[in-house]
C-alpha cells in the first residue's frame, strides 16, 4: 500500500513543488495551507492533491487536522514541516509581535505538526520527518533575528528526534534551502535581492523543484541510514 505524506504549507512555493514530487513518486499526499483558499483550490484542481486548512501555530487545530488527514488519506508515514513565514525587520525595529508570529509558526509549528504523527510512526516502525530549515538558520541574516532563530532551532529538533526515532525506524532530517525563486524571496526589495544573487556562486536563485528532489530522496527507503542530517541546497552560497 502506498505511504502517506503530509506537507505543511504544501499548496504554494517550495511546499507545492514538494507535494507534486511526492505524488509523482507514488505517495498519497495531503497538503496544508493557512489562508489562501483560492491558491489551494487551484492547486487541488491542477494536481488532485487534497488540501486542508489549519494554522500550524495552533496545537489543537493541527492535531484535529491531522486526525482528518489520517481518516481520509491514510496514517502519516512522511511528514514534511515546510510551513513558514517571514516578518523581517532590523532588530532595533522588530516588535514582540513580529518575534512571536515567526516563532509560533516556524518553530512551534514544527512541534505541532510532528508531535501528533510521532506515536503512529513509532507503532508502525517507520517514519520520515523532514523539516525545511534555511540557509539563514545556518549563517544568520540581517533583519531576520526571529526567522534565523527558528531555522536554527529546526536543526536542534531533527538532531534530537533522530536519536529518539532511530530504533523505531524513524529518521528526522533537515534541508536548508538557500535563496529559492518563490514569493517569499520575491518579496525582498529588488535591490537587496539582486545583491543576494550576486553572493550566490551559482549565479542564480534555486528552483523549488531542486528542494523537492531532496525531499523525495529523504522520504525514500534508500535514505534509512541518513538521520539527524542537514542537507544544504544553496548554490554554494554558504558552507557549514
Ligand atoms: N547587511 C547590512 N546592512 C543592511 C543589509 C544587509 N544585508 N540590509 C539592509 N541593510 C542596511 C541598509 O543599507 C540600511 O542602512 P542605512 O540606514 O545606512 O541606509 C539599513 O540596513 C536598513 O534600514 P531601514 O530603516 O531602511 O530598514 P527597514 O526597516 O526599511 O527594513 C529590510 C528593510 C526589512 C531590512 C529590507 O531591506 C529587507 O527585507 N531586507 C531583506 C532581508 C532578507 O534577506 N530576508 C530574507 C528573506 S528570504 C527568506 O527568508 C527565505 C530563506 O529562507 C532564504
């Protein structure tokens, strides 16, 4: 029987490419989204992938949503914690709300997404936890104290989960995309974006599909011994 994959933030940007790639690999896929009903409906129409609306920052909503996915699509074997937001501001201008929103969505959202599926993975002796971190969690970023903190936190999460899940056949890994051609990066002021591209030895932004292919590999049986790792996909912009 085909395995089931859940992708948060899976109807737009990198998440949409991940959902499509996993479907192409033969998984049953469910994608979540937070607010953009129109984009989600269009995505489902184009791909046949079911979309579910909930706020990953809310534990009870996440748990109830995952129960629906498990009843309608199947027990979640592969979870891709991808949903994330930015609220960029230089630290001296960053408000407590900007800090909290990003922590709640990007970091607590990972807990809220993985915690409800973890017991089932342990029982079935198989699981794949794949967290989409960021180059900016590795190197920090001007105007992203909040975002960088969450993306660095992701790396601590997967290294800890890897140790807890290894004997139960569960792996937990992170991918750190560099700057990828998505709405999030396009929202950066053009001059700043041009200067960022100038710092990427590949000379271009990455494509969402380049991240999706990393996820497909980590989701597969072939990756069983890769556990607690971080895959950087950044066009040689930064090395750990
Ligand atoms: N390094 C050093 N200085 C910088 C800088 C940088 N990277 N970016 C901006 N500055 C400087 C500016 O030159 C300016 O200096 P002056 O005052 O001397 O002119 C100052 O910092 C900015 O001051 P402002 O008051 O104009 O700043 P602002 O309140 O308007 O904020 C900003 C502007 C939010 C920082 C905006 O420039 C911005 O969005 N920058 C991009 C931040 C970024 O790279 N975010 C990544 C988004 S993509 C993503 O997150 C996906 C992923 O995982 C990779």
